[in-house]
């Protein structure tokens, strides 16, 4: 199933190759890198500080989140942004995803509502022939990218769980991020290793990604606060799609830990199972 979003005038805004391929979407970072503060190098195990971030998030339960993706291919750059909340204990979240405007600056698409659940992605107001108010369900364990890219919005749990596969990590600096002091780490994660170590909620999706990407290595920048909570993470993906090299930067920002997050999955009668128009 292939979903193609087009802007007015025929310009391609977003391509999401759902089920049979990889979605191409994009975004700028959710926030600046932050201002450097007095250097205070961590004395503990850097690898453990990054690798354990997903477990720490699960212990804290919920947070609000802002996500972004930026795709660059052939001189074209596209940005998609999302905001909402995520429950790391249940592996479920709700995001409002905003697609790019057309070249004239007019809105082309309604915001998409996305529900993230273990092994599944639900989308409402998806367009492409889907009736208004109906949901589309995608099995993320069948996607070649494990929904690391396809959905157009970063899955906060997958972003954190990818860090379980850290290969190398270096300390960068202590910085101020939106009023919170964090430690900035930079390194490379391995998708296959992350899939083996992942929690059950995202294991299937990451295992699919490990098979679908040509390269398992994923460069990252992670920002962890003094409680061990992941506050921001940026992953850099690169893959080949239809003969073109596509670079994707995926950024997740987490804040307001403990905020209530309500996710109710749609009833079967509200699901659209027909053909999606290209």
C-alpha cells in the first residue's frame, strides 16, 4: 500500500510507502541544542546512562512530547511535526501530526491524528481516499522501517528503545535545555542489537526495521537529565528508496513528565480497510 501526499502544483510533499516500503518524511529539530553550562563530566558508565534511558522513562510513566522529522533527497527538504503525549508503561501515545504546506503557503492537509500502540499505528484524517472520521490501522511489525519513518512522526518509545543498541557513545557537554540541565551524549546505535534488547511493546517493530534498513548503524544525539530521563534525542537515518539516497533526521523532545495521557483505540467499525488512493 502506497500513500502519496502531493502539494498543489504537483510537488511531492511526503511519500509514505506503507506495508511494502519506507515512508519518506522529514523535520527540523524541536529545539536548539541549548546553551552550554559549566562542564561537569559524568563519572559513571556513559553507555549505561544512554542504554537505560528507556527503562527510566517507563518508571516515570508519561510525558508530553514534540516530534519532528526532516527528509532530504535530491535537493528537496520536507518537514513534518507532531505534538501530544506518551505513556511509556503502556507503550501508547497520541500525536497531532502537521504536514507541510504547499509551495504557495496554503494548508494542503488537515492535521493527522495518530495513535501509537504496541505493534500498531492508527491514523485519522489520513486523506488519500480514506473517508473523513475513519481510522487506518497499520501493523508496524510488517513495515520495512518498523515505523521509524513511515508514520511521519517519531514514536517516542522507539526513539528511546533504539538507544538500547548503543555501540559507541561520547560525552559532549553539559547544557541548559529549556531550563533543565542535561548531559549531551553523541554516539552510534545498532538497530539489530536494539531489537534484541527492546521491551515487548516495540520489539517487533524494531526487528522489522533491522531487516529493512541497509545499514544497522544509526548516529544519535541524546540529552539526559540528572534523574536519568531522556529529554531529547535525535537520530540520523540514511537509506535508498527508488534509487535515491534519502537522509532523515528524527527528533523527539520529552517534557512535563507525569502529565495525564489518555489513549483510546478506535472500535473495529471505525476502521477503514479499503484501498488508499495513490
